[in-house]
C-alpha cells in the first residue's frame, strides 16, 4: 500500500464515529433504549438506523435558511415531523437505561433551535463533571469571566494581547469550518450529550483551537514577565488543552480527526501571528484613528466571510467574537488616551507572584462582582435595544424573537453592537468605574 493510501486510511480511521462512541463507552456513557425495546443499543451490530441522522454532507441538525426540513423550520422545532418524534422517543427512554448505568442525564438545550442533548446513562460521574468543566473552557461564560479577570486584576498588558490571539484563532477556525463543511459525528453510534453547537460544521474543532491557543499564549506572554517556573506553565497548558480536547469527544461533538486538526491549526496560527501581537496591540492603543480602522475591519471580516448555505450558530458566534475583540481594542485605545490604564514600567519586570492578603483578595472579589454585574446589565440592555431596532431597520417581523435572530442582518447587527459594548466596558467603562469608586 502506498504512503498516500495509508495516510488516507489513517484519516478515515480517525474520522470514524465508532471511535468516538468507543471512547464514550470507555468513559461510562451509555445510550438509553426505548421502553420495551429488545433491539440492540445504537452503535452495536444490528442496531436500527436513527431517523435523526442527516444525509451526507450536512452536519447534524443543519437547517435551511428558509423553509422546513425534518420537522424543523428556521431552527425552531415544529409540532410534527421527525424532530418531534425524536423528542418523544427520548422522553420515553428516560426510565429505560441499562440497569448498570447511572440516572438519566442530558446537558442544556440550544435556546435558538430547541434541540436537546440525548438522554443517556452515566456510570462515571467524576469524569462526566470533569469533561463538562472542560467544554465550558471554550464557551461564552468562560470567556466573559476569564479575560476581564486578567485585565482587571492581574495584568492588562497580557489580557489585551491574549484577546488578540483568541480573536485571530477563533475567527480563522470558524471560517475553516464553513469552507470544509464536514458534518458532526453520526448519531448513532455517537451519543450527543450536547447540542449547543450542533448546527455548526465540525472540522476543525474550535474548542480544541481555543483550548490550545489560550494556554499556549498565556505561557508565551507571561514567561519572563512574571516569575514562575516554565515547567509549571507548560504542565498547566498541557492539562488545559487535553481536558478541552477530550471533552469534545466525550460529549460526542467531534471526531478524533477534528480535534487533532484543531490542535495543529491553532499551533500554526499562533506561530504565524504571535510575533505581530505587540505591533497590533501598540497600534490599537496609540494610533489616532485606530478605532475607525478596528471597527471597519471587524465589520468587514464578519460581513464578507459568511456565505452560508444554511443557518448556523457559527455566524452569530463569529460576529460575537469579532464584536468583543473590536470593543476591547477600542476601549483600550480610549483608556490609554485619557491615562486611565497604563502598563507597568519595564524596570519592574519580571513581576513576582503576589501574595494573597485579605485586602488584596477582597478587592479582587469586589472587582469581579461589580464588574460582572455591570457587564451583565450592559449585555441585557443592549440586547433589548438592538434586536427590535435592527428588526425595524431591516423590515423583519419581531413577533418571534428567536426566529428573527436567525436573519443575517439582525444577527450580525445585534451581536456586533451588544458584544462590542461588552468589550468596550471591559477595558474602559468598568476600569473607569473602579477608578471612580477607588477600586483601581
């Protein structure tokens, strides 16, 4: 067999959904059987095909931008169709798990599409919670707490540059997904514990990319600037990356090939762009017209990068990432111009790891509580304002907000403005509030 054929066979093997299902079984995840069914569970020989499985070339749950398919219209489940039948079958199977498995478990639903993760049995609860934690390291809740924590409490210099790398990696990863257009692993045999991003394509895994780029960038940005052993940083980065990557296989959202490709792609992007992070950050802060360029560039990247054949959460997520990045960059420019935030002088480096005192710990907690409440209020208020306003501007009916949010004009407008304001708050409005109340 030639080298090319061996490589092709290896790639097909790494993409095989049965390997994902095997990893899930190894970790104690078992599919629920319909009540009274004698058929073998999904993934075993003789198992009947799942009516929910999509045709070749489309990811699980991929939805048309107009019209209905498989009982789903514009991402919203209808009363009939296969989607309703699948939900009924999952409800019937809740109490019919294999006797050796734990209680039924299902992760959170997708609020935009109405999809829910499959009911399954869990035999190893520590692994379940560990991998749930791992997948959260690539979700919005983590980003909206982790980046502000660095900027408000530890080192704004590191936080800003970390955001630049995150935006680059996530944007290029989402673009790659919509160019390659590989579907999610087939279910069955895979058990879909999570469906939050099920309408997106699969290759490469942007969770794996984020889980690789963030800890790697942290080590690159902090080593030499902060006093700590390099081996400690590398071990933490390796554990972080492994946890995020394995969690996506455990939850049934990616094949092994998706994870490997995401890991290597993130390494490649980091190697190409990291040498320019300092230049980009200095431009954002010091150039007089940088806010105009930043906003225009981020808008253009979102508008001209997505020509999707069907609606997907990837478009909104990417607009959210670009909006956040633009807001953080513009906020840092304003803060620099008025002298609100200044980087530490070079003669103070490397910085020692600060000791934890009651006063310091109390200030950190107060900054997090006050800052996160402020960000949450900004996010809620901007959503309440921008969605109806965008609907009125573009002539879209706002009777059903969930359906209106799937229109490209509405989705891009409200995501850019809302998360742009959140980003601006992280680097300007909240630090200004801290200065005003004496928490700087």
